[in-house]
C-alpha cells in the first residue's frame, strides 16, 4: 500500500504548496462530518478556494488573499462545533504554515 504524505511533511521537504492541498482536504472532511449545520456551502467555498490556490502554478498566492481565507476560517471556527471544528482548525493551521513559508507578493 502506498503511503500518503501530509502537507506538513511536504513543507518540511521544502515544497509549501501541499499545505494548501492539506487544508483543502481538511475542509472536505469537515463537510463530511455530521451533523449538518447549514455551513456546508461556506466550507465548500473555502475548500474550493484552497484547491485553486494549491494548483495555480502561474503565480504565487498573495498574502492578502491568503489572509482573507484565514480570517474566514477563523470566523467559521467560531460557528461550528466538534468534531467539525477540529477539521476547520486543522485547515487553518495548514494555511498558517503555508503563509509562514512564502514571501509576500
């Protein structure tokens, strides 16, 4: 069986973008975590944003855009309960790790 590397492993290896993919995956897990709260569409929007940022190869994400996503995750975290909050918090940590590794545009 092939093992998957986590975003934090890839960051340690010097490639910070997988942290955005890991943040996206954490939000997808949050969507799948019951119970439904009416926040699933917002979580999906943030997951899509992170998916795009992780795959946009022409340019680096700017810190302003990343800050807006991080702020949205902070607000979302205040609106959801465990166990969903654990996944949202993980996504925010991955995003913070990515932001710490990249320079501003």
